[in-house]
């Protein structure tokens, strides 16, 4: 049966802002306090989705979270009307209020880990929402994420949904940002690479010293068990702790794979040769392309700044791939030079397309952070919620919806504005009708 890979991008929510919440994520920290433009951010995201669907790829949309998150503020002891809760939180703990207003669910690479049916024991697509325990503002996403995914992929004959892992740092899980699938044809069983930053139970194992390792080996192993991946399907690879300490907070900041291509920086992994040997052994008969970018050509800091590896590598026709890169790659001389060379190498990557996703980049999210990949068959595609799939009509409808409900400037002190809460709920209520999601948000239940 024909299989292909669909991308589900996160729609940027109406409260998109720069709060500097992600210690270890250089862009988030360096742009903290800047004014944001939620309208522009949402439109940049929609344009990227449209561009990918125009390349002939199946493109989906995932709805954002309800923010400000009044329920969480209540759990943390704030009382009164919604307006009073926002005001008290702003005066007592503005960072907490910002965390409860973050639009961070736009980065759907962190929404969940997905294993396609070709790899799983029961022949269904498995989804586990990421608990995102390392950052408070992200740890409050997984419940609603799970509900949204269950509405988009509802048919139990094809889709299996798991609960997020226990929410503590031993099982810190950041989803597909630390997960890559390699395969021959999408329909063939592949290998799933789980890249982790540290081992929670083995304190002697190498770990970063400065910045947190957000994904643990124990979490990765649990996901592989839940998804029913056999020993020949899952590979666990330790990320180089030194690069985490230099701002590589997820593996997708330093490596990206698609089908038989693994594109990675020389410093990405702790034991590169061992990892590559295991991939070769577990994918016999597949012609693999390991494209290693040397530090002498692209210094690590340029890779982090430009997000060369937070690109999407997509298959346009058999053996012919394109790389979808943020414009920051074009604007970084070493990276631009490398990309010019890349398409001439003897690999399936033949085209480079640049996208402007600057509003997201300023919080450390590139094209790959904005999408969750779901490799699927035509039957699974037909069983997916069709209202969430991008086409001309949905693109026009969502742009109009953004124009109607989004602001073009937001600062941290605006987050206390009760009108913003109202605007956000009105927008999300309408969105659940457009995307046919039912009542997924706390304010609707
Ligand atoms: N995969 C990309 C994730 C980027 C995300 N940034 C943020 O949450 C920044 C939010 C802020 O600082 O306002 C993160 O670090 O998890």
C-alpha cells in the first residue's frame, strides 16, 4: 500500500509572546521582553503550511492550546473572577503569568512521539503526547494535546493514543524533536532513532553541565515499549552533552532525517560511529546516505543561530528530496555556502526552499519545530479528520480567522488584559468548529 509522510503544523495561538522562559534555548533567552506580533506569526505559519501543500505534500493543522490558562492559575491558588486572577498573577508573579500565556504549543515537534503503523506490533499508528516536564510553561500542554490528537486521529482501528509519561524529570520527554525515523520506502518497516540527553537512573553516564538535558533515556525507552517497537526497530543514541551546553536543547537543532537520509552535524552525537553502525545493521538492504556536516565548514554556533538542522527534508518524488530551511540559513554565510554545495553532492537532497518563520525563530523554533510528522497509508489518511487538512479553502478561512481575532502587537504587560482572554476564547471556540474538534478546551467543558 502507498505510504507517505504528512506534516501537522501547529497553528500559532493569539497570545504568542517573548517571555524568555526556556533556559538553555538561546533564542528564547535573548529575545525575552521584546514585543511580539501574533498575527504575523500565525500568518507565517499558515504560509509555510500552504507552501508545503503546494509542493504536493499532505499538510495538516493542529490547534493551539487555550491561553491564558486560567485553570492552571486557579490550581496554583489564584482566586476571583478571570480578570482578578489575571491581575493578581501579573502583580505577584509576572513570569508565572507569562508561562500560563505561552503559545509554545505551536512547536508540534514537541507535541508527541509518533510511530507509524509499518513499525508497530499491532499495525496501528501510535501517539504519545510529550510530558515536557523540563519547562513549566510546556508541561501544561500534554493533556489538551492528547485531546486534540484524539480528535484529529479518532479511528481506533488505525490510531492508538497513549497518555503522557509520568510527569517528573526521570521521564522527561520532549516528543518527536528527539525522534527520527529512517526507512527505505515509507511503507517498509523502518528504524526509529531516539536521541536522549541524559540517563536519569545512571548518574555516572555523561550529562551536560550547564544547560538541562530535556530528554531522558528512560523516557525514550518507555515510548518505544508503549509503541510496540521491537529491538530491531528502536535505536537509542546519546546526544553529545557538550552541544547541549552550547544551546542545542533538542536533537532537532543538530540533526534531521528523512527516509534513507540522515543529515547531522559532526558534533551531534556522543558515539557517532557506533550509532551509524547500528542503523546500518538494523536497516539491511537500504542504501543509506549519512550526510555529516563538519565543524570546519559550519561551526556549531552558526548551526544553532541559523537552524540549519531544524530544516524539513521532504520527499517530492522517489529519490528526490527538498530541504525546507528558515531564511536565517540564507543569511548566515557559512550555512548558505554549505547549502549551495549540498544540492550538488551525490545525495537525494536536490532543492532548497527558504521560509520566513522569524516570529517563531525568535523563540527558538524553526520549520522542523513547527511540524509533527505522521507517516501514513492512504487508508489512515482517509480515516484522519479531513477538516484539519490544508487546502486552498482552509488556508483562506484560517487567514480570515487570524485577521479577525489576532493582535499585531503584544507585550508581556498585555497578558493581564482580560480582553485578550476573551478574544482568545472567542477565536478558539470558532476554531474548534472550523477544524471540527468538538470541545477540547477547558473553557468549553
Ligand atoms: N522545538 C522548539 C521549541 C521552542 C520552545 N521555545 C519556547 O518555549 C520559548 C517560549 C518563551 O520563551 O516565551 C522550547 O524551548 O520548548
